[in-house]
C-alpha cells in the first residue's frame, strides 16, 4: 500500500505550487462546479504562513493539498482547496489530508467555527466524521470576500440570484462550542445526496427554463 508524508506545508514545498493550481482548476472543470481559483503566489503564501497541509508520496511526487483561510475576524475558518492528484485517489488520502487540516485549524484557531461548501458526498462524509453538520448558508460567514471567491464557479449566478441563501453546494459547519454528535451512518449520506440531487435538478431546470424564455 502506498504511504504518504502528510505534513504542514512550508517554504520547502514552494515548487509544488504550480501543479497544485493546475489540479485545482482541472478538478473544478471536470466536476462542472467551482473551487475558488488561486494563483501559485497565493498557495506559496499559505505555505509560508504554515496554513496549508501537503501530502507527498514515497517517491517524492505531489499527492494532495488543502489550505486554511480565516474570515469574519478569525471567527470562522475554512479548510479550502482540498485536492488529491489523480494517481493517488481512492486510497483514503483525502480523509487524511482533511483530518490534518482540521487538526491544524483547531490548533491555530481553537475558538473558531470551521466550515466548508461542497457538492461531494465523499467530502460530506469526511466532514461529518470530523464533527461538521449540514447548515444553511445563513449560519456561515457573512464576509463578502469569502463569497467573492465563488465568482469563479460556473454556478455563481444561482448563488447571486438567491442572495447567498443557497446554491448547489451544501454548507457544513463545525462549532467547537457544540457537543460532538455520533457519526451519521452512510445511509444518511445517501439520503442527503438524494435530497441534494433533487434540489440541484430543480434549480437547473428553473435556470434552463429562464434562459430559454
């Protein structure tokens, strides 16, 4: 089984910045959704600040990445840009990277609420395992700079038209003040995914009807 070195990124990982940005962009395009576009300079800044997690294979190949952003005067933290290189997918690496980023977030900002937006059932399960719960967008940060990051998403018009009330992503939140609940079984995630698919199809149908008028 492949083994990985998963650590807090630093200046020594600067050389991976370009490939990280390429994989983020490629992943967003293939999924037909959006991950906020970031420049190599921004990724290097996160590495320099010690606010990113990187996974390297035994052969020294880039395997995965995630970074930390703070919002609303550090009252909210987001673990963003979670990616795994295609050659290392379906190995449980995403869960390991996210867990490390979550641990780092709790260490740096112990009082902050940790949140994320996702369309991925797998990420929903990882988040739930870490103690997140699905929430409405109104429970997330109101920081305009965070929501501006959604502008690169192909579905931004939906978010904009609903005044940031909902979109195709599911909002999830970890509140350190809440008692951690029992993990939800996988069938609950399937139900959540089925609900999300229905909402997504309804929204896309309305969008197509509007465009065809």
